[in-house]
């Protein structure tokens, strides 16, 4: 589905100052060894998927583990990332292996591997650091041995230190996309009726007046969109437009004061920020809503030309496949939500259903990741794909549990 080169690819091929260096190092190591990056990514991802197959096979049965495997390999969007020069495929593979090792850390070699993989996750992408720390905390809570924490910690910091040394041999300091994220959020929110410019510092009034004028039509249009998946997908696109395609000169004052502006958003428009983040949570599950539900040739859309540019190149399947895929992902979201509610009620001793330790950890990891993405970035199925196998695993185990209960009742 995806072309080998995506808009973000050049930031890794040439090592942009806003990117971490681990993937750039990998690209060049493989190049010097005369090995193909794409083949390496395909092999690594394939091995991690097969390992997950055996993991769920131990917990369920042959039929359900085969179903799990099939639903992964039939998701051509997920597997397509192995053929793209982006960090996603390596991130998927490392994360899959880290999850497997989390539940099997009895030997020292596995502690070492787990620490290294968590360190690689943290050094590959910014989101990898909080994910790695969550995994390490769970590993420590399980084993409760100081020596295990020492082993994991030593090998965890090796990739991080190595990446930092290499990066700073090229650049004096890092750039961060946090500044652009703040611009996107405040510009989109400025178009809402509840956004009052006079509540913000006076030096921002000029740029916020300009952004409000641009994004009032956007918010007015989104009010007319009834489909929440489509609305969430469009909101993410408009936020990306706000980040990179509008008021490029005027936004400098926000870029220079991004942290204080973000705190102002929390102070003055916290509810709007929560609603926007909730849309991003839902938008991660939106599969081609613009293609399926919107006439993309409709030039009456606000910022139509910018909206077209905000979508990366993709070879889309036909509408029937997209509709089926959307139904499937809504079902996964529904199961995940129900299982999470059962987990919370069980934790509070309000229901008798007991959740296994494995399922509880997986649920926490999935939801923590989705919430972190939703509050700090925009929505896209690309971000969802990292936890797609875990969501499948949880969903299959959930359905298996209740089907088993039903069969026991009628036996």
C-alpha cells in the first residue's frame, strides 16, 4: 500500500536535526555490509509476528493462534511498513519482541536482551521512551529482584548513550516537533467559539486573531459532520495543516514560546483540549473515512488545497475493502473498550470477573500508548499499528473466554 519513500523518509536518510539517529545508523550499517534495508525489515518483522503466534498459541489453541496470525498478515497496511524507509517497521518488531520477553525474564540472557530492546525503543523514536519505561516498570514489579533491575538498566542505557554520542557528533542540539504540535493545537482550537483571545498574553493576540479567522470556517464545517470517524480524521488533517501550512511567518512567536503557550492552552481551554484529544483517540481507528465518506473533489471544503497536501501518498484498496476494514477496526475498538471497563470494574471489586495479569498488563500498555499519542500528537492509523497485534491478542482472548463460558452453560 505504501511507497518505499514517504515524506518523512528523507529526515532519516539524511538525519534531520529533529530525528533520533538510531535508524540513520542502522541504514548506514546495512549499507556498509551490502545488506538490503527492506529485506532486513521484512525478516525482523516476520520473526516478531511468528514469535507472537507461538505466544498466543500457549494461551489459547491452534485455531485461535492461526486466526491471530492470519489477521496480522492480511493487514497489508501493517505489513507494508516493512517495505518503507521509516522507523515504524523496526519499532513494531522491537515492541513485539519486548512484549514477549516481558513475560519470560527468568534467564540473564533474556534480561540483557530485554534491556537492549527497551533501550533501542527509547533511542528510535520519542514515544519509545515512555513505552520502554512502562515495560521496565512491569518487569521490575514482576521479578522484584534488584540484580534484575541492574541488568536491565545497564543494557537499557547503552543504546541511548550511543545514540546521543553519535547525534551530538553531528549536531550541537536537538530540534523538537513539540513546538509544531503546540502550533497545530492552538490554531485549531482558536477557531472555536469558546476560544477567547483576550485570555491569552497580549503578544499573541495578532497571530491568534489571524488563526481564528482561518479556522472558524474549519470548525463551522466540522460541526456539520455527523460521522465521528470522519470528523476525527479531518480534525487531525487540519491540525497538521496548522502545523506546517498556515501563517508560517506569524507563528514564530508561538514556536519561540511553545511551552508557555501550551500551559496557556491547559489553563484557558482545557476542556477543548480534552475534546480534541478524545477525537484523536477515536481518529486512530478511522480507516480511510475521507475516501469512503467524503467527496474529496469537493473544493468547497475549508482549506481544500492544503487538505489534499496533508495526506501522504498511498495506494488505496477499493471501497468494499475499506468498508470491511473499518467495520473490523470498530469491532476491535468496541472489544477493547468493553474489556478495559471490565478491567477497571474488576480492579475496584465492582464485578466478579477476574482479569489475568498478562491481560491486565497488555490492556494498560495499549491504553497508555493510545492516550499518550492522543494528547501529544494527532490521530492516524499509522500510530495505531504499533499496538495492533496486542489489540488483536486481547480481543481474541476476550471473545474466546466468553464463547467458552457459553459452551459450558449449554453442555
